[in-house]
């Protein structure tokens, strides 16, 4: 059974940075994605990376500010978030994806809370 454990969230001021981590266990290498859910809103796609790390995909609102990466030797996927805005606030989740489809197909972990103050 796949287990996904997200970490690295916190409270940061507008313009600040955070680096999220997602550790994957119980599954071989797969395309991975980050998603987020703001209060009162549906969960949305943020970024994805192919299993080789050679391809990435971002939703328009984070392009140029967020960077997704992975270390397959550590079974870990990262999301570097710079120039954070209050609208980036939410619970961030990682999950298995089919690259290019922006939809998750695994079970959700507990997520990590990101709060950006203005």
C-alpha cells in the first residue's frame, strides 16, 4: 500500500519561501504531483513531475514562483515555493499522477498546512 507523508508547511509572510517535502513508500517510481486545498474550495492541481524528473508541469498561478523536483534515491518529491502570496494559503498534498492529466489517482495523505500572511 502506498503511503504519502507531506511535511515542511508553516506560517510565512507574503513574499517569503517554503520548501515542502513528500516521502513516498510502498510503490515504485511514478509521476508525482502536488495539489492544494484552500478553505472552502475544492482541491486543485499545483504542479507535477515525471518519474524521471525530466518533465514538469505547473498551474498558471504558480509558474515562475514554484519549482517541483524529486530525489528518487530518497523516494522524495519537493515543492520549492518562492514569492508566496496570501492566495497560496491552503493544505498541500502530494499524490501519484499520470503526467499531463493533472489528476491524482492514489489515496491522500494528511497534507501539510501552508499559511501566507499579508
